[in-house]
């Protein structure tokens, strides 16, 4: 698994990092659910993925308001 690059040099890149993390959590949720043969097993990871996406969207929205 590749490491997430948290060394961001621009505010907008923070949202990209959060989306990358979200994608990984969503992938893990699917893998866990499949491995355990239980859809609910990955539920906490899916929730985290959704939260990270929401924060990324919020950051992008605020940056657009600020003109970035």
C-alpha cells in the first residue's frame, strides 16, 4: 500500500489528501465486508470515508469563497 503524502504546499491539496484517504477507507470497507462475508463489517470504515469526503468538499467550498 502506498503512503499518503501529507506534505501539501497549497491549501487546495488538503482536500485531495482527504479524498485519497477516503478512497482507501472505502476500499478497505469493501474488502473487510467481503472477507468477513458481512456487509456490516465495513460499516465504520464507510462512515469514515463519507466524513472525509464531506470535509474535503467543505474545504473546497470555503477556498472557492476565499478566491483560491
